[in-house]
C-alpha cells in the first residue's frame, strides 16, 4: 500500500529533487546522500532505534528516535567548507561510478592538511585531509583548477571534463516525481529518448515491470545475481535460459524485413543480449541470442508496442508453451498458485542435477504451508482444523552447518531463478496467470528443514493429516507436477 516510483535512469537525483520539493529527509543506507544538497537532510536507516518507540506529547504522537545528517553541519567541521564542493570531494574520493587513476598523481604530490583521525587508518586520514584542503577554495571551478595543476598537461582537459560530468550526478534531477504521485505522469528526458512504447514506460514507472526489462531493452545487457549455490556447478540461472531468451525475443522484436528473410539470414540477424553471470567463482559475460516467439498457435506476432492488445488466450499460450505445460493439467490448482506450479513442472524437467522426489515434496509442502498461513491469518477463513495443522507444522529452525545440503540448495536456487524469469515474462505479457504472493510462497530456511526431514523420513509429508483440505491441496499439487 506504499506509493512507489521506479525511475527510468539512476534514482538518486530524482529522490533528491522530490525530497527538496516536499521538504522531507531521505531515508536510505546510501552514503551518496551525504553529498546531495538536501534541505531536510539524510536519515541513515542504520541509526533508527526501532525498538525504542517513544510516546511524545499530543502534538507529536509516538516517534522512533533517529539521526539526521546535515551537509551544512558536516561542512562546518572543515573550516566552513562550501557545500557546493562536496560533489567534487565525492568524485575525487571515488564513488560507485567514478574511479580516476590519474587523480592518484594528485594525491601523491599534494600536501594535504593533517587531520585528527587518531587510529582510523590511512583512508580516513586522506578523506579528512582532502576535505580540509578543499575548504581553501570558494567554489568548485577554483578547486578543479588547483587539482589539475598537479597533473600532466595532456591529461588536464580530459580530467576536467570527467570531473564536471561526474559531479552532475549529484545535482537534483529536473524530473518532477510529484506529478507521478499525484497524476500518474512520469516525464523524463531519458525515457523520451528511449523510443519505447508508452505502455512499457508507464509499467516501468509503476514498478509493474522489473529493471531487468529496461536493462535488456536499453542497455542490451543484464546482470544475473548469484545466490548461495554450488560454485562447482553451472550457474543456477542456466536452467532459466530458455525463458530469458523468450523475454529477449519479445523485447527486441525482429523487424518485418528480417522476418521475411530466409531462415539462415534470420538466425544471423537475431538480436543478442549480453548477460553477466558466474562461471564457477568468476564473473563472465555471454552473448545470448533472443528467441523468436513461436507463432504456430496464434496469428499475432507479439509486437512489443501492441503486446497489451494481443488476446489473453494467445499470451497465456505463449507463457505455457515456454514452460512446456498445458493449461489442462493446471485446472485442479488454485489460480494464484498456477504460475509457481507451472514453473515447478518446468524445473523438474530442466534442472541439472535432476530434482529428487524429497526436494520436490519439500517445495510443495512449503507452498501449502504458505496457504495454511494465509488462511489461518485471515479471519474470514479461520478454520479450526487448519489451526491444528498449523501447530503440527515444522517450525523454522536454524540449520546447523553440518545439516546443510549444498546440492539441494543449488536445486532450490534453480527453482527461484526459473520463478523469477517466469514472473518477469508473465508481467511482460500483462499477467495472463495471476501473480502469486511471493512473501508466502518461499522460505529458504523452511524448505531446507522440510527437505532434511523428508530425506530421513519419507512419510514426513503427512504433516497435514489433521487438515483434509490442506492434504488434498498438497496431493493435487504433487499429482499435477508428476503428471
């Protein structure tokens, strides 16, 4: 129920602009917000005393003690340093995007004022020294001129341009996010220049499509996050590769000229996306070819700009065809579980090593436990037999290191990768299947505990014996996947 905006480009500048427009502090754990000129400051989430709720007077009500960082107050510790110099300090000190080796020449030659860092170490001494040195200058241009004096002449103009461009990242954006929260309009130059269909831009802004989608569309590259998995095996993401190829095919649709060409020419002209994934413990990039969506079951060719107009039956067929599942086998499954069950069918066929029966049962029991939790917490569906079954169900206990099954963990990571990409594909197709409640669908601790118990005691899957309704649901899910 919290309103949100997903920014088209880097969000920091748009957050800073909105915070200043509303006179609000920014709540985050990103130290970049120490650099932005924020009227109401920056509240690091690590300094909220969540357990110490205080009851204020009638005007204040209850409040949580916190700390607020003020750039003015910070600058006063360094000889009244002008806060417009903070972006230059951040860039010179090195941030997420900029690390200029040429500036090491400056640091090796300049005599920075001594600080009072005590035993904090060399990095803190340099930070404090740089802030004290910058306090000598009235504004950034003067400071940059003095930095460049220490560099070789042929480097100076290039470094000047880089410093100015990097400092731009700390100026609040001209995007008016208030318009989005009040009227649903998100206007940004980056979005306009992207030449994407309006429905895609709207869905991205509302968080209805993942940043994974915009990365593939705009950057033609995606980053696949590594989980706790078996590093000696292929990345858990490899199982979901065919799903990602269908996503890329929908996003980077072939032109009509390419489609009319001969099959051999089509293969050579299929668009590619650069994926960053792990090979053992090394990050590698791989060029992945987009898959042209199958059209033998539907007349429509799924153009991105008209994807929302494609009949639901066609969008559903594409989704299920990608997973190799027929709708008829999902009919006994509740609608909000059809997507994860279809993914589970795909996972049992595609994962390597092959899924073991106790792993499948653990996963399905966990899904049913989520259903049990959902019904017993809902006063409209508070059945006594479910409450009893809930008390019988294994509680989430901390696993000992000796109990940890790395192959099972790898297998469940593969399932999560498949679910994630199917979730994105379903969203891109305007949700022909209902979205599951992910908060109740998966718990790593619980699924590992169930897997461990089922491995040692195969009959442990009768935990719902006191709830005929939940027992039936579990059997329906198991039979669906087995079929």
